[in-house]
C-alpha cells in the first residue's frame, strides 16, 4: 500500500476532534489517559501507566522480536491541557478561579465554560463588567485574575452544595472544521501531538522495526514537564523524541517569532536540546520519504518534554517534532490535519529505520576511543 | 417624575435577600415558562447583526403569524404586526406600539488579508476584549471561523494586560490565502459569536444575543392574546446603530403610546457594590425612569407600577441613567408618543453569551399583559380628555 | 484582652521549643539534633544523609495487605534567613538572603546567628523613588571593628530572624512556624500512631526554602509509594487579602495545587474522605504560587502519588508567622488517621 495514503483519512480528523473535546487538565488526565491507552492497545504489545499517570505503550521489535537489547526509542506527546481551578466561592455564588498552567487570561472574558463537580459538569460563563462601570483606563486593560469570576447562574446555596474549592473549570468543548482540512478547537496543544502518536503507531503496525518503540502520552507538561521527568526515568530510552506543537505564523506573529507555516508539514527542531544526529536523521528520513517538513531553531530551552527527557538518568539523545499551530493556549487553536498526518508518517519511518548502530553512533562524538 | 411618585416599593429597593422565587424548585414550570424558554432557544442562536436581521425576521414572522390580524415589512426591514382591539380594523381605537429589536451587536467582514484571514469591523458597541479567542460564524452559510490571539508565550509583559486594538483582530476561516478566502466569503458578510444555548439550573438561560431576543420573545408571547386596545408589534432593526429601525417603525405605526421591551444590563455580580448593579437577576423586570435617550412617561410608568402592585408582580427600578433604547426614537415620533420601557435584566450583555432569569421574562410578560388588559385603554381615554402630561 | 488559653498547652510547648531554634537553610543542625532526640523512642531506625536530611523508619506494625505502602512523610527543618557575605572595617555585616525574605521586612529586626550571636538589621538612608534592596541593609552586632566582628562571626555564617514565640489565645505567633509546626505535626503523629499497615518513613528535610533541595535526594533514597508532606500555607482571611480559599482556624488544609505540585487526585480524595469520616475539620487549598517538598518528591524516579497537609498561617516569612493550635491539632489527627488506614488507590 502506498504510504502517502492515509490508513483511514477520516479517522485522523475524528481522533483530533475527540481528543480536542476531551477534558484533561494537568494533574487530572485519567479519563483521557484511558481513551489513549485503549487506542494504543491495538498496536502495542503492552500498555501500562506509571505512578504519575503517564500512559506507556510498548511495541517490541519485529520481526526481530527476540534480538537481545534492541535500541529503545521513546516518543512523548503530552496529554494535558491548561485550565482553571475554583479557588473560592464568593457571595452570590460566583466562583473565583486560578490558572492551572499557562492560561492566557485574555481569552476568558465572556467565555462559556464547564465546572467539573463531583456530580458532573455544570455550564457557566466567565463574567465581566459592563462598560459604564469601568473607567477608560480599565476598559483598556484585561481584568486581573483576582477580578475574574465564573457565573453558573445557580442560586448561591446550590452552588455551595455542588461546587467545591479545587473543582476544575475547562473551556466548553467546541471544535470547528475550517476550510481546507483545518481544525479549530481547544487543547489542540497538544492533542495534535497525541494524534501524531496514534497515527505513527497505526502506521508502524504495518512496518518492520529493529527498535523497541515506546509511545508515551505524558501528563503534567503544562505545569513544568513533570510527566516527562518520571516517564523517561521509567522507560530508559536510547532515543527520545518529543512530539508537540509550535508557533505557526498568524496575524501579528511574523517570521521573527514563528518558525513555521500552517500546512507546510511537521517542524523538526535544531538546537542544544536536540541531539544533532537525531535531528539530522529526522531530516534525512523526511527527504527520503517525501514528507513535507520545516525546520525551526531553538537555541536554548525548548519548553517541551524534550527538555526534561534529555537530562533523565545519565542522559538521552533527544529530538523534537512539532505540529504548527496558531493561537496557542486559546480555546480556538488551529491546526492543519495534513501536518498531523505527515508528522505521523515521519515518525513511523524514523522509528522503522532506527537500529542498534544508529543508537551506538549517538554516543560517538568523534573524539576517538 | 421622581421615583418617589411611584407608590409601591419595588423589589430592588428593599434589602436584597432573600430572592423572590416565582417558580419554586420542584414545581412544574408553567406552560408560559416553557414556551418562553423554547422561544429563546429558537431566536437566540440565529445570526442577526444590525442590518442583517433576516434569519430573525423570518423566524419571528413564522411564530406570530397565527396570532396577528395583519403584518408587513418596511424599507429598512422592520417587521410590524397588528392585533386589533375587539372592534376590528375598522375601529382600531387606541393603538399601543410594543417594540423589541431583532438586531444584535457583531462584526462585519470589511476585507481580506494576504494570509487568508478576514478583516472585520464592529457593528454596534462591542468591547474588543470579549472578541479575543472566540469562535464565530461568518455569513449566511454560517462558515466557521475563529478570532485568534498572540500566544501568551510570545507576549511581552506590557502586552499581557493591554486591550487589543480592534483592527488587530481578524477572523481566521482556515483559508490558505486570500484567493481561497475570497471564494468563500464576501465583503459585507456579517459575523456573529458561536455560542451554545444552555439552561442553567431551573430558571436561567445562557445564550448569545439575549439583548434583545429576550424582548422579541416577550413580544411574541404577548401577541397570543387580544386586548381592549389595538397592539402594533414592532420587531425593529438597527437598534444597536442608533435606534434607526424604531424611528421609522413608530412613524408607520403612529401609536398613541409606546412600550419598549428590552434586555438591559444586570451587573449583580462578584465585586460590584449594590448601588452599581443597575438591575438584579431574579428580582423582576426593570422599569426605567430615564436613560440617555429618553425620559419615561411618568403616567405610563405609574400605570405599570399599579399593575404590578395589584397583581403581585415583582419589579425593580433600572438604577442608572446610562444607555438608551428604542424608546428614544419612539417618544419623539410625529407629534410625540408617551413611551416607557420594560426590561429584562441580563448579565454580560454584548458578550458572546449573556445570562438572564426566565422568571424575570415571565414576569415581564405578565406586567405588560396586565397593563394592556387593564390600564392602557382607560389611560388613553383620560389623555384624550386632559392631555397626556396630566397623568 | 485575649480569651482563656484552651488546652493545647503541650502542643504549643512543642512548637515553641522547635520554632525558637536557629535553623536557616543549610544550617539546620540545632533543629536536627532536637528532633533526633525525640525520634529515638518513636522509630525503629533513625539516620541522616549527606545533605543533612533526617530519616526515621517504622516498620508496618500489622500486615496491611493490598493497602499497605511505603509512605514517606515529610516536614522541613529549615527556615528563611540571611548569610554573611562581607564584614566592613567598622564591623558591620553585609549579607545575602537565604530563601524568600523581603528587604523591607528585615529593617529593625533582631537576627540570631547559629552559635548564638545576636544582631540588629540597619539600613542605609532611603534613596528616593527606589525600592529597598538587600544590598542596602547591614547587621550591627555591637562591635566597632572588623577584628572584633570576626571573633564572633565569619563570612558564610547564617542567621535567622529572632523573636520569641507569643501565645495569642489559641494561636501561636513567632518566627519559623514555617515549618517547625510541620515538624511537630509529624513527631506528634508518630507519637500517637499505635499501629499502621504502612512502612512509614518520616523525613525531616533540609533546604526547602531555597528550592526543595533536600527532599529530592531524600525521596530518591526512600523510593516511596506514597508521600505526604506537611507544611504551612498562607491564610487569606485578613483585610483586603487576595481571594484565596484558606482561613485560619477552619481546620487543616488539604492541598489541591500550588506552583510545585498538583496533588494526586486519588490521594486528595482519600484525604478528604478520611477527614470527613472522622469529623476532622479541614478545608481545601488552591494556590497559584509557592511550593513544598511534595513538588520535588512527586517527580522522583517513576513518580510518587503525593498529597500535602497544610497548616493555615498568617504573615508568612515574617517574624510573626501565626497559626491556630486547633488547625495544628486537626493536622495531627488527620495524619494519624491516614497512616492507620490502608491506601485505597
């Protein structure tokens, strides 16, 4: 089967929509973790979760299943999304909230949300004050966290009975199909990466590979790469590739700030956080298989799971493949489905061609014996 | 007129707790309550940016057709409908104009950027801050789009709290370039918020465009009955642009008095002191004494207060002089028309989703209904003898 | 006038004894020795590690079956303070802060060095329109020359704020409630704990205030299956405080999140459930800043499900940190109950 053809074109879009609509705020990813574990189960020999909640799917080398010590490659895409948490219930039943992860408070005014209580989700809206109560100066500024509140429309006593401090608040899921196979929705950072993982594993299931492949959906990335820290410790990979999103050019964000263009393929990162040979191999594989791709430069901290993976135990050779995304950390993030598909293809070929010799070469910096 | 002239003390001037509970929990909602909820669910999601009220007009016309004697549309797009008094069209008797506007604030496509995004301009008073990061629908085909935001990661500290310049906001429909965008969208296409219709708890509704679909629903409900006076229902256009629809509708209707049915600011929210609330959700419909566009007719307001007192209908004063509505145009139509407003409190008006209390909507219907049944005809008779300033 | 002192005298005395010890981050020896003395009869084995963390292990006293775990319970011994960086000709000491201490708060305070020398913090004249910086402050230890000073204090010596603990009705106010009160909670819980299905390893950690540096290697060594940290949290019930949930006197706070950790949802639910079942006053805590040892522990090795018991505290990182003894008692009770019960996850 020609592999430029998707296994099921609609599958990927549907996965992306389902993933975008699922709610998995950092530290509370269990429901989505189960969904991902189930999907990974169809292509993996074993799926487990570590104590922090990372989902780890293992696909053993084949047809060299019994080869001793096959090289290990870990693909990591984080599951979690930023969100809000109830910090106090005010008189009148209004909820004060604080961010979990780097929420952009600018998108909150008037946003329709869901409060996740013990007994299920309550709809609500992030309130704001009418202009006649605000000075010109206040109109020119976004509200501070301490002034924002969520209105569930319920009487105070009902709110107090149903909502508690610590309950999570998420954007009300709404994914939109835009023109030309583009999707808009919340949490595409990094559900796009999770979809890449699924796409990659579903392709790999029809390919031979000498490496043991660990598909890891990590938790708590948005609050400080915490899942990648424990996940990588547990997997002990030779090669680790983080799969995340990166800034795509958009109105107000030009080439100087955004490395990539939507629809032009996955983005391979170069820089100190990435092993040069892993980057090089990713680019070679892309060229060899006609995968459209772009390159971004990250001089220092990548802000992705790759940053944590690289310094796990005695060190891991890392790479970073990203899906271009507009409007990061807003409820209307936009990706191009084709970029996601091509990223999956790239990683499948990368994993399939990874062997013990390549893994050994990663330790060789040319300084002789 | 001063507030002291109105005899019964309205709800909102008493200590504010406890809230009145017109439909106690557990009790089955009235038929009217359910009808109003359904009507809001039909009307709120429709796009109706000022000047593009078509979908709302069509749906309202469908809803009122069984109950009105005659209806027509005018050159601006107002929908006017007559329900004559008991003596029929030949002897219409006193004429009361009830007005609710169909339009909502929104955006209109004003051009294309090279990257395929749409330039937009606001229609009506829109706080640009509420646009950031929201989903929208473009044009009659309801094409999906989004209004983006610079990633927080890239923003400089001084940028983080600064409200956006309206021209920095564009709509992204996913077009890969200008050409693709131009094929899908035309300059002038309206853009509205994409928002769900949700019932919060037992009584509250969360929806876009409650200002003024809630007034439209009150008016649709009122038309189900025949009154001792002739009622002209005016579903107006372009209120958000300066009461333009109401101005010509009032001229055409030529009423003896006018009542405007509005959604108004309810700021009874966290961090707002009671004297700044304007209105409070659940405390009944609000009566204005004045706003920036009109001073309400004192005898008309007094008559509404009498009805409320007699029938035990909760109401509150609208506690600000800010804002303006169709009454501003109606009361100066032709030789002048005594006019007042009955408003339903709505939180977060002019945002993607506002919240109102169905008990207030129901009470607004009852209040105006009572007025039409008992007060309108005698009031107009008195005025015919003594002039309207006599009360 | 304050109300009659309720009966929490022994708890108050235990807190006073630890809180009045000098133990800035990295110089926790006085606290460590005081705690070690108490531990000898409370644990099967007591030891310390290269950084100075103090460990006390108790074997499971009954077979817990599926619910028995290796549980790490921590409180940190260190407190915020200052460290001498320079001694000038006249014997004034310049210093750097150790942990989060605001400069304006130091002015006019007494400080006490490890070893007992006491001084007072002075400041250079105000510069108009400029915020006070640590570099404009100095410590006066009552000497006239560098020579005299050097006989008492050397560069690298550390000090903390000094003030005796005051009893305010059922509250205690003083320095280093953060986190000696946590140390007392852990000690008291070990004292009251009759039997447990868990292997309990209590760790009194060092260097929390400079970035939870003690807890990480401690957790690596213990490799726990469950961790419970005991620390303080800001009470936001004073005039014009930010809209945060925790109030003094409303019970032990169970942490949902801070900047260093999101409590494991299962552990958090279990903590709330146990508190409810035993009628222990409790409240939930959400913070958008700050961190505790749990932040370091929960990402150690393959991850450790972690929870935090917090003592509501007013005026954190001042010499008048104020706690309510009933909250402390609630924390002890909850910790004892948690350690007695099988862990259900």
